[in-house]
């Protein structure tokens, strides 16, 4: 079951999945910022599917850092989409999977959540908060047979990053998708995709604070 804002794009993806051999694809058009509508959508998904085995949460906004620095409402909107709306979905799904004593919650976060940088700290804060929430949720329901997977991509060549100059660190959506699939299959807790971001972020986190605050990152 696919959930997204734009009906035309949703229909195109559904048709592609059917062409690739999917037996049935349901769709639901909604803006996930509308947290009040989450329970109905999720309950309908569970009813239509008969059972939810895996949920991939893959929505978010990069936002405008400069605008967020100047206007709290802009910052709050970024935090709502990337963190609050995701927490709403995770709360329902976490309880569902815990009661089922099985399931996988795979959530796309970002390497930006590993350390606050002046270039995108509002976005990074939303992902950092999400990482901590997922860690706590994992600590609570892993023992009930539920996998909680935090996915941390670096730069990905998508419409979100279209205005950022691309370099060798950019990955294709297919590369990231394969990394997510492998992480689910191996029941990982945290997956950096592509893998080399684990090393990059280890080095960035290791920079002492007195040096880091003077850097332009």
C-alpha cells in the first residue's frame, strides 16, 4: 500500500509495480503533515492488507535553512514534517507491531542528524531527534520481535537535492534502495547508505567541539 501526496505520481508508481509483477497495489492520497488523519489511513492499510509486515517511512523536507533561522514558523514546519509527523506514524505502527509480536519499521533519517552543522542544523535537528526516538522505540519493542531500522543516507540524487551541486559523494536512489533492502534482510538496527558514510560520520563526530564550532560545514 502506497501513501503519498500527489495522486499522479502515486498512480505512476503503482502501475510500475504492477508491471513488475505485484499482485495488487493499493494507494492512499494524503499529506502526512495531517497527523489527525494517520489512524484512519493506517487502520485501513492493516484492513486491506490483512496484516502489515513492514512499513517504510520515507517522507521529509530539506527546508530552507536561512529562512528557518529568521522565522520560527519556517523552522517549526520543518520539524513537524520530519519529526512530529513521523512520530505519529511510529507510535501507531510501533504499538501495532508490538501487539503482533513481529514486523519491521524502516525509517529514512539522515547522516545530518549525527551532528549539528551551521549549513543545515534545523533539518539536522529534526533528524537527530528522530534518531533518538527510534533508538528508544527499538529499546522498547525489539524484545517483542520487532525490527526498528534507522536508515541514514548521505547525499542522494533526488528532487530534494536538485539545487545542490553534485559530487562523488552523491548516491543514486537505486544504490540507497539496495542498501535499505540489505539492512532489512539482515535485521540491522542502523544502516548508513551507502556504507562509506559510517566512516565519514565517525570522523565528523570525533572532531572536538572547540574545533568543530570554527569549521564551515
